[in-house]
C-alpha cells in the first residue's frame, strides 16, 4: 500500500470512528433565547450549564441516539443567575419526553422542587440570586440526577427542555418603571 493510500485510509477510518462516537450520545441540536448554554451531554446523560443573562425563556432541543434508550436518561444542570436579581421560581418544562423521577435541587437560599409528567417546578425560600444545581452536575455524594422517561422513544426522536423563570422578580419589573419616572421628573424640572 502506498503512503498516500495509507494516509487516506487512516483519515477515513478516523473520521468514521469520530462519527460513530458522536452518534452514540444524546445530542443538543440547537438552543434558542439570549442565555448561553454549555452542553456536557453524553450517552444516557443530559447535562448542561445555563447562564441566565436575563430572565428570558431558553429552549434546548435534543435528539436521542441508540445508547440513550437503555433506561431512563439522567438529567442535571447548573443554572447560573448572572442577572443577580432574586428569582422565586424556576421551571424545567419538557416537550416530547417526560420525567420518570425527581432528583436533587440545591441552592443558596433553599429550594423545594416538585414535578408532574413534563414540568419540574423549583420554588426558592427567599429568592435565589446565585447558582442552582438541578440534579447532581458536580457529582457530590448524597445528591442524585433527575430521570427522564425514554420508554416508547426511538433513536432519532427529538425532545426539548424549556428553562424559564415564570415571573420576573418584583425588582426587575419595578426598576424600569422607577427609572422612567425619575427621567420624567428630571425633564419637568428642565
């Protein structure tokens, strides 16, 4: 075999290996919204960091691969509150898949979580201004991931996770109003 054929055959083999590896795990295909997402998903695990630069809704779209269907799909996330304003509730809604069981939620201010078939609601005791750990993204003892039900789903099926703060905090709604009133008052003086 000539050197050129060997290099070409090696490149094809490496490309096929890379493609087969990437096709063996749940894949984040897109996200919408203003908030950045860093994906750490792998076979059987949906995991990401969501950086809240504002309290707008973020939708993450995934496609399932064969390796994700062996059992429930683990789900964990770190939600960073870069806005710094208090949020009193946070939701992870699902479309195309449902929750199989609840996992851990950890926050600075204390949190209580509940879920129904396709919606997890996290309520914060005093308003959360820091990071929230949903599931066990940091692999600490005593914490567990949430589980997603893959029964009835096939490789190639898609699902979405909709992350949202349902109601902006009172401060976030009042600040623009106060700024507008101060500006109007200043204009009247001039």
